[in-house]
């Protein structure tokens, strides 16, 4: 398998008048084509900064990000981002269909294809009938489904998700996790999922990267050997899940305690 | 449970309140109008104001009725409205285009900020002599005054509006590789639109003030000039009838734009909320 996303020696320093904050120390990792990787870290670990560097929305101070071998200098084609703040990421002045359609129009796809993609993606997230509604007429969980549909319709090579379910209730969250997991399995999009929730990371990912506290580095890289077919009740109650959860949790504890070296914690 | 019960009586009377509140606006403004009309009728009759300077409302209305049959009034009104409309359209278009441009380019913003702050507070009326020198006493002078006054109202609002853009919406548009035009049209413009409407409404009333002022001072044909002529020929009743016309014009302008705002901004939280309450 070739690397889809490759991060080399990434460093990000925020500099403002008289203040210098090193958000990301030195991050190196790569994600294989079609892989589902979760990135967890304690709060303030620079997760969002990392994701913005990956998305080309922020320019790293040092190091580079490669997308399919091509250096990322701005938002690259073939990448879609799902933000945590769905309510602000969806345009309230556009209907659900128009929200999904807009990036496709910017991509200059022909009308018939756009219509097909919008309809298919709405069906895929279970909102086939909500196309003519405005985002603000929908519940929070449904709005995030629209944002996911928009990302999927864009047919990206890489899907970035920045704590997408942090603002929805627990049951909606479980449904959305299963939705993302099944979309990944059916579409095979390389997915990077940033979260602060350890259980979510282990349940969703094929692999979990544990970040240190800021200035951030990768503390642990945990392969998740759970079967591909996962279920909210049974998968979470297996002993394998508990062990992985413990390992990631310990990593987070270490991160909070200030450990910086990426020693093999296996 | 005790606590819950205790809060209940407080809540119960609050429930029917919306209905009462819904009924009040329908009567309250009427009461206000009736009171004002009574005052306008009675005060002149008491002789508080000397001579015929302030005619009672009934004779003003009668005069207005007579004037309504006269083509001169309608022609003057047409001229005033034309000056107002042309000036307003130019002011709004210029304000929006310049505002979006300055708002998008940080350097332009830095360069223009001090100039805007200097030019904006100059009252247009102060420019009347200069405008007469440059543009003469015709229709153009009124338009120029209106454009000057209205432009700043719109520009400042558009600048606020462009600044109000949500960083997440902006990142979304960037990550989906919206072109500059795509960002202006689909993200920045809708964000700024509520501010643009406020600017237009402010500019529309200022434009009306200046349309009348221009006619009064410069003598360009229109309602303002008719008022001036009526005053100098001692026709006070006719003068007040014309003043009343300008008042009606102002109300029509304001309500017209409020309706347009509601129709266009159906998605906006401020309109959404009021639509829900209805």
C-alpha cells in the first residue's frame, strides 16, 4: 500500500507581538491509501492545528505534508473537511441540496452528475427527503449528516474530520459513528478522524495515533486489530477493545503528565 | 417537588402573555396617531401660536385633498422621487462594490480607514455650495448630494458585514477550493446582506432628507421647492400639506424596505425568529 498522506517533521509556531507559542513540536507519520486513522490527544494538544496544516488551511512553520506524494501548499483538490461546528460550516442561506451542490459547482462538474452525487450522498447519510430543507430546520445530528454528505459527494481521496461529533448527544453520536464507519467501508476513502474521545477513536479506527501535549509530537501509534465488522454493543464489550482502550488511555495520561518521547508503549 | 410547585404560579400567568402582546401593537399605534391628530387639530385653534402660522389639521388635510387633484403636486413628487431613487441606487451600488473590495483586501482597508473616518462625518448639507459651483442647480446636484451621504452609510455597513464572516464558513469555502468570485458570491455576500439592508435603509432615509433639502436650498423643482414657494407666498396651509406628503413618503420608504428585507433574508436568524413568533 502506498502512502496517501505523509507528514514529515511538521512544526507550527504561532508568533504574535512578543509571544511565541510552539503548538506543534515535531510530528511525523503517514497514512496508507484507504486507511482509517484516528488522532487522539489531550485537550490543547494542537489537534485542530495539525488538521488545519493537513488541510492546507494553515502553513506549517517547518516540515511538510504530502498528499499522494504532492506537497500541500494550500487546500488541495481531492480533500474534504468535516468541521466540528456543523452549524457554522453549513451555509444557512442555502438549502441542504444547495449546500452539497455548491462545492461540486466550484469543481465545475456537469449538472446531471452534480444532481446524481447530491441525491446519492443524501441517500447514503439517510437524509433522502431532507434536501429542500434549510440546515437550521434540522437537528444537530442531521446537520452533521448533511456536512458528511457534502464531503462524500465531493468524492475526495482524503476525508478529514475534526471532532465532528463533539457537539451532539451520545445516541446521535453512536449513530453517526456507525454511519462514518460504514461509509468508509463502502467507499474506501482514506480517513483521518481527530477526536478527544478515546473510545470513539478505538471503535472507529484501524489505527490510533496518540499525540502528546503541546508542543505536540506523536507519542504512540496503536494498530487496532478489531474485526472490520463493528457493533456499538458487542465490539465495545470485547476484551480486545478494553486492552486497546487501556493502552490509548495510558498514552493520554502520559501525555498529560508531560511525557514527550515516543517510546514504544506496547 | 416543593420548589417546582413554587415556580409554577409564577409561570402560569406568563403563558397567555404572547397573545396580549400580539394584540397591543394593533391598537397602540392607532391611539398614538389619534392623539397626535387631536393635538394637531386643537393646538392651532387655541391660539397658542400667533396668527395663521399653524393651521389646524383638518384644513391641512382638506388642502391636501385639493392638491391631490392637481397635476403640479404629482409632477413635483415624481421629480423628488426620481432624484431620491437615482441617488440611492448609485450610492448603494458604489457602497457595496467599494465596501466588498476594501473588506476583502486588508491593505486597502488599512489605507482607506483614516480617509473614511474623515470624510464620513462631513454633513452633505455643508457641501451644497460646493455642489452648486460644480454641478449647477439642476437635478444632478441633488443626486450628487444623495450619493455622497448614502455612500458612507452603505460602505460602513458593508465593511462591518464583510468582517462578520464566520471563520468556519470561510475555512469551509477555502477547503472546498471556492474561487475568489465563488467566495464573494456564495459566502461573503450572503453574510454581508443583512448589513447591506441596514445600510440601504439608513441611506434611503438620509437620501429623502437630502432630496428635500436640496430642493429647498438649491431650488431644483420638486416637493422641497413647492414647500419653499408656499412658505414665501404665505400659503401656510399648502406648505403643511406638502410637509405631510414628505412624511408619508418617508413612512412608505421605510416600510417598503422592511418588507423587502424580510422577503430576501428568510434564512437569517433575526427574520427566522420573528417569523416563528407570528
